[in-house]
C-alpha cells in the first residue's frame, strides 16, 4: 500500500491539545489495500488528534455502511458499523517498537499516517459469518434456488436403502 497524503497528519505543525479531522471512506480507500475483506463502503471517520509533548492520543469515531459478501449467496450486501477506538502513539528516542496497545515512533518523525488504523478498525467490524436471509432485494435469488435444489437432492439421496451387510454393523457397538 502506498501512503495516501489525505490520511497523513503532519503533527509537527499542530497546536498542543485537540485537533479535529474528518474523513470520508469509500471504494477508492479500500482499493489501496490489496487483500481487504471490505471492497466498498460509505463510512465517515471523525478523528480527534490530541497532541501532547511526548505522545498523541487518537480517538476515532467511525460510522457508516460497508459492503460485505454473503457467505450463502455470494452477493454483496450492506452491513452497518459504528466504532469508537483509542490509539496512543508515543514519541521516543529509544528502540522503536510496539508496547502492546501503544505505538512508539521516533522523535525525528514529523508526520503520522492514520490510514492503516482506519483500515484495521473497519475490517475488524466484518462479521465472522456474513449470511443474508435470502429474502432481501440484494440476495442472489438464482444462487439461493440452486442451493435449495442441491439441498433437496441431498436429502433424497440420504433415503436410499442401506446394504444389509453394513446395516448389521450398526449394532456392533451395542454388545
């Protein structure tokens, strides 16, 4: 992913205290991330960037609709999200690493890219199972009917008579 200048905050020029930022997230944003679970959406991000002497406190409020693929009919469908997250970014001259939930960056840094954080917070809202009920306007009715047809065929095939040699083995464990 190449950095998008719209999401890079040049914190050196910001005043101490709260600084507000607004972002609109859409398909173009998600296209920047190669393996994104979300391909499209209409999401608004409000970021409060609290600049202090040795650290920043980033408060994200993210609200909108993302488009996820249904696990049942494979059609894209809308999923509403609402996220409140806080990230602490610490400035340090020592080894730059992440200490749990705190991100540590060099004191020589002069800007910070918030796009990866926004991307992560949105993608964490994708449900584990994304299945529509098959009754919505966005459902792929052709796929639903094909699945129902296959399910019916499967149930019919389960009703075949069992070979008596295998039927005798059912009682084997009961002795």
